[in-house]
């Protein structure tokens, strides 16, 4: 009997299993996860879940009855510790084993750890899982002064949630601006102004040298310039690392994650990978890349699930990201690396603007603040290879939809 085993009940793991089943894979499917809970939504963990606006039950992606009706054997609380690619089996903690004919590695990524004296003190937190979020929510309720280390998406979202709860919040960022590698200077400045207006103290070009202790708990953050920030709670958000150790140990080719092709296939026969742990060539990046986003996890996993079921539709989706901070919805479509021209649509004063990125006249990416219509149009244009001119992009009266008539109706997205 053929069996599909999926390691990880992440967005990618669940999507791969569901797609394979929906595409006609009739054999048993087993999903194992080292988290002892049902699969859950992750974006709310840094936002509504921390503020109490979203409860535990609303996080659940699918209930157990759904998996049973889909004939997917979901096994939470089981940690995979080894893959034998030749014997085709996965060893689980406790030395039980699962045989497989096809395997999906959807192990996601983990938080990069802070490496300074005091980094292991009680009160130093990271946010990746629902267990992390439950712990952080409880700690936030007791803390008055919070320091966020890292001005990336997670750090800024947590900062927004913490100040909403009435906490004194400081963000420490080593770069010269917020989200330096992800967004344009104009949007970065806009976000800085938004956070400062909300009462958050943002320290740029600031390096953490150590964390101070009082009674075994964190009590402050010492910066390289000699200043110290009082802190009853420190949240670290300095990036993620692919959970690729199982693949490396099994002799599966890895780079910055598990190397896969456009169908999610690794260099090992019948072994696939998708999501945050996967390293793939992306035509929109013109190079190899590992993406951490819900959209990438689901779309890449669909490609893998189809290949498992004998269908083949390559992963070619335009990358998308989003972040909610205060009253700002930041959305990004495409990848702006190596751009040579930008055009700005809208204005900071109206709190609605988009930045269009070009390379040699081709539209690469669009990042938008509170302009969802620009994003919907940009998704379709970039996917279809249609480029408006920078002058058209900057002209607020120009109708972006006028360029989309030749494409036809947009596909309904899941």
C-alpha cells in the first residue's frame, strides 16, 4: 500500500496533504506535527491574539472532523527525529516509525536567537508558535515596560499590539531604518512616523550589547552606546532560520533551506518540501530564495500536492506579503531586488500610497499602504508581465484597471 507522510502541520504541510487528496491521491495520508494542537492561523499571533480580540478557538484552521472526512490521519504531538530516504521511513521521538512511499517536509522555520550576555534570562521571548503567543500574551498582561529587539514585521506588529494594551514600548533596530531590506525608504519613514505618533520609542542604528538581570529575570537592555532601556519583557524578532536539519541529516540537498524545484521535488526520489523550509529558484527574484509567507507556503505546497497526485502545475505565483500595524495595512506584491526606478502613487499625508518598482522598464513589485486596489491590479499585471509606465503609476487619475482588460477575468484566489 502506498502512503504519503507529511512532516509538519504548517500551512504548507496541510495544503500539500489536502491538494494531493483533492487531486486524486487515494492512498493513506498521515500528517505528523511536534505541536500538540490542531493546525492554526499564524498571522493573528502577533496582532489580534495578543490584544485578546481573537481567541484560541478562532485560530483553528480546520477541526478534527474535517481531517477525518478528508481521510487524513492527523497526529499532533509527534516529533520526527530522522528520515531514512533509502528505507523510506520516518523515525519519531520514542523510536516509533512511519513508512512512506512519498514524503513532504514542511517543517517551517524557527526564530533566530539573540546571542548576547543575558539572552537566556526569564522574560526574553520569541514569537513563532501558538505556545509562544499564549506565553507572550500572559507576560504582556503583567509587564509595563516592553523592549522589542528587531524592527522587522514581527517586531513592529508586536510593538503595535503592546502599545495598544497601554504598555511603554521601545523598538531597537540595528539598521538605519525600519524594514530596511523589505520596503522603500518612503514607506519606512511613514511607518516610523506612525509608530512614534502612537507613542513608541524607536531607536535606529542601535546595537544590543547585553541584557540586564534582576532576581533571575530580565530587567533592561543595554545598548552599545552605553545607554540602558528598562524592560520587564523583551521580545526578540531578528529573523528566522529554516528547519532543514532532518533533510541535511538524510543527505537531501540543502542551501538556505531544502532545495526544491518548481514542483516541490527535492533531489531525493518521492521526497518533497514546501513553505518556510524550502529553498527554490524564483523567476520573480531572478535567483534562489527562501520565502516566509502564508501565500508562498500554500502555493508551493499546492504544486507539491499536485505532483504527488500525478498532476503537474509548477509554482509560479507572484510573492505576496502583508502586515497590519496600528491603522496601517501594508501589502507587498512581487520582489523589488535590483530595481532601477520607482514611482510613488498617493501620499503620506493622505495615509494612502503605493510604491511601484521597475527594472529596465518592467514592473517588478508594488508595496502599498492602505491602497488594496493597487495591490489587486499589481498582482495581475506582474503575473501577466504587463507594465504600466512610471508616469502612469504616479498619476493618481490613471485607471490601473484599464491595462487589465486584455487579461480577462481574474482567477478566484483561495
